[in-house]
C-alpha cells in the first residue's frame, strides 16, 4: 500500500471519527440545550394555562363582589323576599354572568336559595350532591370584611370554578348575613381558556382512573414539583401542571400539548452544523493532503526512484538530489554519505580483488617455479647420486687395483729369471 493511499485512508478516518465525535457531543450538549428550552417553553405554556384558570376564578370572585356587597342582597339574606329573585335574577342574568349556579347561605350555613341554569339557558334545580359538597368544603366559613375564597372545587357533576364571599352591605360593612357562592363548570370555561392562551389544553381530575396513560404517569412528579414535561413523540411534547382546590388539595391535572418546534429546529441546526463542519473538515483535509503530497510524498517518491535507479547505474559514484532544509534533505544527505562510503568500500573491494588476483597469479608462478626447482633439484640429486655412486665405485676399483698392483709387479719380476 502506497503512502498516498495510507494518507488518504488516514484523513478519511479522521473526518469520519471527528464528525462522529462532534455529532455525538453536539447531540448530547447542544441538542440538550434546545430540549431544555423546549421544556422551559412547555412549562411556561402549562403554567400560563393554569394561571388563566386561576384568573377566571378570580374574575368570578370579582363578579361575585358586586352581588355579595349589595344592600338588596344583604336584606334578601334576612327576609328571603322572592321579589329580589324575580327582579334581579332571571335565567339570562346567570347566563350573562357565565354562571351555572348561584347559591345563598345564611349565617348558620343553611342554603335558603339556590339557582341553577342549564346549557339551554333555562333554570334547573341545584343537585343535592352539590349542596353536600359545598357544605363539606368549608366555603361558608368566610369572615366578614374578607375577600372570601375562590378557586376550583370537585363535585360529582364535574370540576367547578367557584367563588364565595360574605353577604354584606354595599359599603362592605356590617355583620355578615351569610355567604353567597358563584359556581361555573370548568368544562364550559375550557374553550375560552384555550382561545385566550392559544393552547391545546385538557384537564382531568387528579384521581381519574380513565385519564390518559401519560397523565396518570405524571401524578407523583407534579405532586413534588407542581409541573412536569414529557416528550410524547418526535413531533409532540406534553406539559403537566397540578391545580389544587380551594382548600389546597390536589384536584386537577392540566395538560398542554405543544409541537416540538424547538427540538426540531435544534435537530435541523445540528444537522446543518454537522454538514458544514464535515464540508469544512473535508476541505481542510484535502488541502492538508495536497500540501503533504507536494512537500513530502512527491519528494519521497522522487528520492525512492533515485535510490532505486542507483542500483542499475554503472557509474562509479552516483548521489541523490534532495532540496530543502528539513528531515528529507537530511535523509538525502545521509543517503549520499552512505553511497559515498559504499563507493569507497566497493573501490577498496575491487582493489582487494585485483590484488588477490595478482597474488594468486604470483603464487601460481611461484608454485610453478617451485615445482621446476624441485624437479631440477631432484634431477641434480639423482645425477649427484649417480656421480657419488660412480665415485664410490671408482674408489673401490682403485682400492682393488691398488691391492693387485704388487702381485702384478712380482709376476713381472719372476719372468726374467726363467
């Protein structure tokens, strides 16, 4: 595998790893910030819905003050004159006041007059269960001179927005002659609240076993923190808030559904960020790759070709050419030094070879001369031996001749005497 290929794989791996790491960290931290904003928006929305519910209850109490602090009502609580009802409280009045029930209690907490109006705008009887609920609620225990109580009250007929004030004179003075209560079904107020807040709002009782599963799952959470948030899907998030009744007990759970716009925008921004980051990383790696190729890889390739070509050249001394003042130029100088030493070593080796050849030739000549000398010596020794043997034989012959010479002389002397 070539260096170019390795560098390309290396930069590709870097882009993938860095982009993956940036995406993961951004998803953890950046998207978490967007989700935090989404949760804050959801909590703000559900709190706005509950505040609107409480505001409607407060408005109901404000309406009530016009009737509870009125001399005619103050007198009616004593004489129970039906003309008060006939003159002041036709069914249309309750409809205009956006009420379902208007109840009059005396100072002994006894209901002496109760008016109810149905959805058709006509009078209807006050349910006995509602009277029992009101008696248990403690709403009649409002002191004279106080602003009374208002809020939410659970009844068998459904959750009610309710307000209770003491019956006093128009100057809000005098001993209380009882309690006047306004009540309106919360279900009738929800469409108006939704229109005002522009929210998709639903309200269920706290203990409703038929409430949606996500609402039931948040009961304990909202008891502790009063609000909760839960993403229902990739497109929708729900906010939950606890609404207590007039006595501070958990009564209702308000749920607001919102689109996860901030989360979606966060994902979109994160995607764009990763795309732009990836493009920038790709451009940076491409530039780095080109710079590395120009400044290092090509020079290495050229150096490699020069070194490879040295083995095929017949010239005595060849050196590489690497320009610059960096590690590659140092490497080139090192290679040149090595080549010079190799050349010198090869030169010495060639000289040694020639010397060895001369020594071998001289040795061969000397060996031939030695063999010749040995042959001559052997011949001389043979001739010498022959000569020595002849001399020895001559000496022996001379000795023998010397032995026979006296006898010969004697014989010569004897012949004349005959």
